[in-house]
C-alpha cells in the first residue's frame, strides 16, 4: 500500500509538471514582459537568460552599473521599480534579505503599488518563511499571484541556467511560472503552499553549510599530515564522502581563492533563518546550531564578503594556521 501511494504521488507530480529533471526537454516558453528587480551575482545572469529566451525584460538595481549585462543582452535598464513593474506580466525579485523584499514589494513606490491585478510575482530571494506567508497573503488581497521560489546552485548555477528551484504557492501560479523556471533552472520542484519554498531553502542552507565546514576541516586535517591534497580529494570525491560541495568548492580551498559565488554574509543570514524557524517549530538542530555559530564567527572576523568556502579560514584560525 505504501509503495502504491508513493507511485501515485510521483505520477501526480509528473503529470502536473511539478518536477523538471536534469536532461529533460524544456517546455517552449510563453513570452512574457518581465520586471527583474535585483541584478547581483545571481539575478543578473538569470535576467540575461530570460532575455535570450525571448522575454521582454526590464531590470532594476539600486546600483545602475549592474544593469550592464542585461542591456548588452537586449534587455532594458529601468529607472525605478515603478518603471520596471508598469506593464509587466511577471515581476521577479532576487534581493538579499527579508527587509529588502518587504521594501521592494510594500514600499510607497514598490511593486504592490504599481503591479496590475493578475500580475505574477516570483520571489527568487531566500528569506524567512513567515515573512513570505505574510507577503503572499497581502499580494492575494491585492489580486496578485505570488510564488516563493528560492534557488540553490550559486553563481555557477545561475550562469549555466542549472539552478535548483524550490517553489511555494498555488498550483495555477506555479503552472504559469513554469516556463520561466525552466529557462533559469534545471531542477524545478513545487514543494507546497506559500512559505514551503523558503522552508526547503533553509534546510538546503543547513546541509550546504555543514558540508562546507566538514570539507574545510578535512582539508586542514589532511594538510597537517602532509597528504597529497589533490589526490586525497579525488579519492574522497569518488566515494560516499563525495558531494556537490566537494566538487564545486575544492578548487577554492586548494587555491585559497575565495572570490564570492555565495557570500558568507548571506549564508550567515540564512543560518539565522534556520535556527529561528527551528525554534519556532520546537525542533532541536544541534549540528545546525554549531555550524551557525561557525558561520557567524567567520562573518564577524571580516570574511563576510568572501565565498562561503572561506569557512576554511575559520578552521585555519582555530588551528593556528592563519
């Protein structure tokens, strides 16, 4: 009976288009007019992919120079949020934190003030689930559709249109957004109602931080014994210790090069979301609490602008190697 229910659930998800698997053919895009707000490390390549897919994209960023890649691809640099949103079918956000999303949406000159009824709002940012639920309710009251769609994959995933996207919201809004998700992502999963996407992203950030910290500790341990580090990581990557984190972050640690793909400061914010949400749910995350403190220490030590693989520096400091 359990196996049958599992098969039925997977069949329903597939027939509803809820999961896009790597290598699967992508659906043909329905051309939309899109306002893309937040053109940083992640948002800029995502907006460019949407232009190249045939969408009309107006991008807004507080630092106007960050609109350059979009305009070079054929998009338009908007002078304000209102300028970007007016006439848009879809409004996409990729900004750092909950207060930023709230300001973009609810400010006097924000999205809610200028979006026409029926506009689809997709928040690709990683923010607090409770804030997402509040914003989704306000959007609905204004006749707008709202999805929380945080992403995983970092800068490389954004540039390669290979992001993993975890989506919260109703079925109809998800179906409308699916062509957009398939343009910027490779694994797209509708995980539940509003706020569910942010909850899954919080779990993702817990797992990623724990993996990076473990890899950093392994690197310091191996170096202490004079082991051929590249060879060691090769063999570890081929066994049960292998992971996407090891594959993507080993080069940073080997070269001690921490150009940000995802900044420690942002992961510090995300670990705050994890620990706060866990407390609200009444669950205990012992490893999560420890990793959150290690990420906080790295941020407080001045490494916040570095890639989160720079957690290695924290282990080195504790070991007297930095």
